[in-house]
């Protein structure tokens, strides 16, 4: 695929670290090919770790340094002959520290390093360089496994099969953006995988049925597929992506590895939260597990440190909750006011669940059509022609939780409801549904106050 005009304007270099091993050589071939395709510079770096040897045996150190410089110059010469714009640097210090520092100074696009095999001794001695670089770098890091198909992809021999682990975090969003850049280099077949914890999703959506072990209930599955697809569509062309949602009752890495093996992917892309020290040990790291135990190349993407430019949000779906009080009903008009033409307004009323004694007695049930008609009658006449109207009656002892769950099921862009503005003892005794909704939901909430207070 030809380089786009956007690519040509992006002259950030690619960083590749080498120790002149076979694994480093394979990574270097990938880095050089990517640099040529992008029309950018390759910064080739060798870090000399044994600088302290100079104090013990200066002659031995000078000989080793001279040999490594010769190796570096030879690799750079071969790359230039292949048409790569390369700059070679010899640095001294900790390998991953120097690689990360060089990447930051150069404002690099990507850091590329080779990975060693899975032998315990080799992984402990050498593999930690790739792992620590990937998990501490603010620059995306591509760890190339031996036998990777990245090279044949760059030669245009086949699409690159990519699996992206997605968890709605800023790092996951950045991972999607990095894959979008990768798709500008060559043809890709991208799958985005979200692994959910079913009990959390049941609580979020107000699902009260049984939770199977091998699949999500339809309500949870449909909601998550919708949410993941919306996030993906903002960063990747949706026609080029397959979205998969799978329940995970154990560690998510197990499901990720299982699907990667089944689909025979060429590259796993995951975000990293860049935790360090005790936090890294306490919370664990999906990226670290994938780096240590994955059999294919891995790209680890940190969250973007720059906030995206501000834009005016588009409100297409607004949920309004009312208890049929005057103030609750007033919130309906405000919900209509903030909706775009053609948007959907959902009206929700929360009822107390029936007591044991009431269950066998006639009562206005949540499916009573009169309540739905009563809800629809609250919509101002001038809004009915420009908006889609939906209604829902919910039974719950916790109105705030029920409203937040209904907003999740509806995928609301905003929630609107009235508040009586109680404070002090009244608030303590009677509670505040509005405050409860704001605590329970991450969605924007518009609270309509009584103007007479």
C-alpha cells in the first residue's frame, strides 16, 4: 500500500535497538523496512552495558568497544545500501533506559526490539530488556519474535493478522490509533477483542438472570458489542475490523492467548498503563504476561499524554428519568432541548418492587400501557415530530442504580433528571436520587433544579 500524504508529513523516526544477535537482526530488518515504507529515518542504537569494565581492564574494554562500533557501522552501511535513511548511535548505560531516553529525545514513532526465546535463563538475563522497554516507554514498542511474518507482510505477500486487546482504557484507544497507522503501511486484517467480567457487566446493566460460563447472556453481549464497535469506529475504519466480545472468568490473558492461537494471528497489540514498582506487582499487567508468554510479536502501546482537541459533543441519545412529580416532569423538556434533531429520547420511571403481600394482588405493573402513555404525554408537542421516543418502566428499590443501569442499556449520551435540592438532615433522611445517579454513572448528568428554592 502506498504511503499516504499524512504519512509523508510525519517524519518521526523509528528507533531500533541492537545487540548484534540473530533476534536483534530480525527486528532490525523489520524496522528498516517500516522506515523505508514510511519515508522516515531509522535510528539504530547499540547500548554498551559494560562501561564499568574500563576501570577493571581498560584494554579489554577498548577492544570490546571497538568491535561493537565496527559491528554497528557495518550494519548501518548495509542498511544505507538497501535505501534506508539510517543514523547509528553508540550509547552507554542501562539498555532499556537508554533506548527509552533516546526515543523520547527523538520524538520517535515506534521503538522496535527483538525478543529472545522462552528459555528461563535467557529470558531472565536478556528478555527483560524488551519487557522493561515496552512497559516503561511513553513511545509505542514493537517486540519482534523470531520467525515473525512481519517481514513477508511488509513485502506485500499477505495481510497482517492483528489481534487488539481492548478494555475501554486510554491505552486501548491509543492501541487502536497505532493500528490505524500500521494499516497505512500495508494491508491488515484486524480483530478487536474485549474480554469482560460477567458479574460486573450484570451489575452495570441490571441483569438478574443466570451467568453461563462459556458465553455472555444476550443482553450483556449485545451491549458490549455495541459499545466496543462505537469506540473502534472512532479510530479505525469499521469495514476493516472484526469485533469480538468474550466472557472471561479467569485471567484475561488466557482467553487472549486462546483466540490468538485459534486465529493464528501475526501480531498482538495491547495497551499498557505503565505502572511501576509496587503498583506494577500489585495490580499485575496483561501486557507483561503477553510479552513473557506470547508466541508471536507484540506491540505495547502507552496512553497518549496529549489530550485530543476539544470538540462540541453530539447528543443523539438522552435518557430522562421522572417520578411524575412536577420537577421530574420538567426534566423531560430539558432532555428534549439538548437532543439533536432525529435523536432518541428515552423516558424512564422507576417503581418500587412489589412486597410479598402485594405480589398476588392487582397493581399497576411495569408493563401497564397506561404508565407508558402517561410518560409519552410528558413530551412537548413541538418535540414529538423531531425526536424518536422510547419508554421504560423499571422495578427497583434503588432508583439511582436503576436509572444508571437503564442509561447503560440505552447507551445514553446524557442523563437528565430533576432534583428537589434537599440538603442537611432532609438529604440524610430522604437521600438524593440525583446524587446517587452521578455517583453510579460515568455518563454526563443534567440536573434540573427547582427555580423557587
